[in-house]
């Protein structure tokens, strides 16, 4: 059972903002993983963590674009989500 909304912020809006935040955090954290793998000389792990960082950045970009699109639609229609 879903709990009633406790704030004036839409659950969907919060969800997308959360994805954006967590994706950016993951991409930033991956940078230290890449550095660790480089220092150990493990090129396979360097590539793995670079792929992970790229995927996290792509998700962040998608979330940012979605928020931007929804914001401009909300201004013209008077509502968001």
C-alpha cells in the first residue's frame, strides 16, 4: 500500500531528482575506483569502472533532460507531472 504524499513535491519528480543525484554520485565515486585500478595495473578493471562511470553519466544526463523538458512543459501547461 502506498503512503499518502507528505510534501508538495510530486513523487515522480522526487524519483527523477533522486536518480540524477545518485547517478552523479556514482560517476564521481567511479573516478576513485578507476584510479585504484590504474594504480594496481589492472587494465581490465580500469575499463570496467570506466564503463560504469559512463553509464552513470548517461543516466544523469537523461534525468537532467527529463527534468528540463518537464519543467518547460509545466510552465506552459501550469502543472508538473
